[in-house]
């Protein structure tokens, strides 16, 4: 019996932990089996945005049995577990990458890698990261006046938005209530708000809560081939949206004036973002 027990111990010692305590049953040693949990480390957090991040880990050892689940878990509290939010990123030993989604802007999180086998779940170190703060982007369209005093103002961090240009923006603390004010030049007229500020209508001010990234369109009196007026008829309508999409997708090349008018966000390129912004303004 003792010879058989020792042979069994030698045959599988590389895969599990066995011990022979000083107790015995019917004169024979009692061999006890323990199944160690895996060994796992947490990777550095990268690619952090307002709602996503990239992490991962490395299963250095599977322990006493095969790793059947691995990934990362996260929470706003220290030492998160698999009872919190988690990813599932394969099985077995080796490194893995995890995509963390559904986060809240401007928030600090804890994240740990985990690995599970039949012996239990192990965790890597607790890593901290903070998502980027919510950004307010102001897009000004139309005729903003000859002296450029048309502006949209607010109270961001650390100063004030002054937006006489076509596009500007600033970061805020999460859930900040930001008041936006419009100043109208004598040479133009204010037509109203669009995008995430569409509910302001034609009011010269409004308050927006920064619970995430926001884009507000501020429209002034139009001029021929002004931003968004792609067909040059003095108005922005569904036909302009269609033309913008056609230019963005390369269906039509568009004249130089039309391409300038279609570049609603003034980033130097005509793409589907321009069409979306224009569509939001048209249907507001």
C-alpha cells in the first residue's frame, strides 16, 4: 500500500499538491490532495476615454487544474471581484487583453485581473484609473457677423468658453450644470440651437448637464454657401443633408463652395459626422 501511494505521488506531483500527514487509516498513510488556484497579474490600464478603457493580465500559472475563466473585474470600490462588472477573455495560461466598456465620464475605477480553476479564483493587483471628463463641443453654423462677436459662453474648467469661431470646446466635471449664453452681432441673427442643446429652441441661453460628452449646435443667420447650406438656397434642409452625405461618401465630388459648406464642424474634412450634425439641426 505504501509503495502504491508513493508511485501515485511521483506520477502527478507536477500537476497538483499532495501531502502525507502523520495520521493513518487502517495502518496506511492518508494522502490528501490540494488544488492550488491560478497565479495571475494585472496589466496596466491604457486607451482611457470617457466611457471605455483597455486592461488585461497574464495567467503565469494555472495552478492545480486548468483555468476555465479569466478576464478583469472593475468597480468604483477597492479590490473588485467577479461579483462586480467583469469581462470574459478566454481560458488557460498566458496573457490576455480586456476591453472595459460602459464607464462613466470623470470617474475613478479600480480594476483587477482574475483567473478561475476548480481550486478557486485568484486576483491580480488592484489598479486605479480615471475616465476622461465629459467634453462640451460648440459648433457654430451660419453667418456669425463681420466683427466676430457672436459667441457662446459657459463656465468650464478652468475658464470660460468664448466661441466666435466655427468650433470650440472645453472639459467639465461630471454632472456640472453649464449655462450657455449667445451674443448676437448686429450684422446677423440667431436662429436657434441644435444637437444636444436642441431643447433650448431659439432662447439666447440655456443650461446643459454634463453627464457625458455633449455637442451643441449654435446657428446664426445664413449666407450663401454658409455652413450647412450646401445647395446655396439660403436655408438648411433635408436636401442639404442628402448632399452632405453624398459628398462625404464620395458619390458626388461637390464644388469647392459646396465642400466648404458641407464641412459643418470645420475640421477640414467632409464626413458623416458633418451630415449627422446637419441632420440634427434640420430636425430640431
